[in-house]
């Protein structure tokens, strides 16, 4: 999963030791392929990395979903709502 923050970069995401990486070429925070954790749980982990660096990531009407099946989109939206 790749999440592209609208306004911030996270070159030091690795310092949080949460298995989330910053990919500077495409400006995304990315998670490993979900195995034990769901996409929703990984989204919460990405939010936690951003939060640890002083940024609150939100989903909203401006969020663009690219190649995300409806069931995974719903899972991520529910996880984000529970994290808020």
C-alpha cells in the first residue's frame, strides 16, 4: 500500500521502526504487502508514523483512490475512522 501525503515528506519515517518506509521518488509512505495485518491495520500504522512526526493524516472527499478495490477502500476508511 502506498499513501501520498498532500503536503509533507517523511524522509525519516524509518526512525519510527514501524515497518513503514518513505519512498522519495514517488513521495509515498508505503507498507509491506499485508500478511498478518489487514490493509486497514497498515493504514493505521502509516497514520502512526506520520503522527509520530507531527503530522495528522486524514481521509476526506479530496482523497484519491487509485487501483483500490471497493472492499479494501471500505476497510481502510473504517480503520481510519476508528483511529480518529
